[in-house]
C-alpha cells in the first residue's frame, strides 16, 4: 500500500461514517489527505510528491487508529492534529477555540483583490482591531498584510486568548499585536481604530440546535448568537453596531462576517447600507460598514 491508496481508503471510511466537514476541509478526500499526511509526518502540501511512497504496516495501523479516533470522537481534525491552516498560514488549535475558517481571511491574505479591503483604507491606516479573535488568526493575518499597522486582538474568553498568544508568538508578532480580554468592545476602553474586523457569534437558534457533533465540540460561546435571549443570531451584532462608531476613526470601517445569516441580518438592520465583499463562498457572507453608515441609523434591539 502506498500513501495515495491509504488516503483513498481513509476517505471512503470517513464518507461511510457520515462525519461532517467544514472545519478546515469541505470533503472526505481532503480531510483524509490532511490526517494521513500529518500522521505520517509528511508536509501537507506534499501529496503529489508523496503519493506513491510505500506505507509500512505500522504506519498504516497508526493512520487507521487516527481515522478511528476521528470517526468515533467526532472531534474536528484540527483538534486531533493540534494545527489548522488559514490562507496557507499555520495556526495552533485546540478545544479552547473554534477551528479558524473565517472568510475575512480572504481579503486579508489577498489585499490587492478587486473590491476588497485596501480600497477602503488609506496611507493613514495605523490601528486595527480583531474583535472575537479566538485563536488570533485574523489578527496575525492583518499584521502580515499591513506591516505598518499595530493590531489589537480582543476576546471574552481567557482560554481563547491563551491560544491566541501562542500563535502571535509563533509568528513573531508579539511586538505588534496586543491581546485584550473583555466583553465585546468593552475590552478596548476608549481606543479608536481605522479598521475593525469581527467574526462574531452569529448562528441562529434553529441552526445551533441542528449543529453536527463536530461543531458542537467547539466552544459554544464562539458560535451561538442568541446569548441575550434572541433567536436570530444577532444578539452580539446588535450591540456591536450600536457601539462601533465610538471606536472607529472618522473614516474607519467595520468588516463583519455573518455567514449564512444575511436574511436575519437584513431583517434586524433593514435600513443599514452595507457593502458586501466577494469571497469564495459568495458575496453574501462578509460585509463592510463605514462609520457614516453606522451613524445614519440606530440598529434595532
């Protein structure tokens, strides 16, 4: 048996077991390739080179044990490997944080893409906030994209911030990224930013109840947008849009991910003028709001 045989065999097992994807991969083959290459100690980008490499009986047994664990535990693959990649950048991951997958990473990693963030920024952009930072991946990508800026990374969870610190230090950015703990924008005091990035908890109550086991393994507070008693997933977003103008500079902008919740977002904020940014998942999951647009109306409660 060689590497590609083992990947195909593992892929078939994952498919047959009905595991859920979406936390770093979108299909059984890619997930199997990730787990097999990691277990064999091979670079994740080396599939083509390693495909025909023979696999020993001991190696095969080790891989099959890992696939057994993935199927039996329903833990995301990133929790088993301790690492996930976002836009080609590696990040340390464990059960204290959700697996990084924010679509906001796309305009950060490709700032020259037409219609993305650079068009809304200027040479005067100096301060960026990554709110609900989780494992710190967006803060790291922002610091990489704009070497002249300083970045604050804020989260309510002390556990998440401990993982974020690992990633900030892993990428040598401790001198440019500050970690702040607190509830929403209360974490930043009176600071103002040229750009606020936020991938908040936004999943509506019905979707939360139907989440597959892999997603229920993640910290619920990072997903559930109904902590204040709502059902539409917009509880955090309502407070954020109310308070954001006080934390944006005159020409500052807020970039917000709301996933598949655009209908609920537009029902909650029917008069809000949003700019929808293109991503690989479509043009309806990440939006940009100027300070002027936020000041033009009071979000509903």
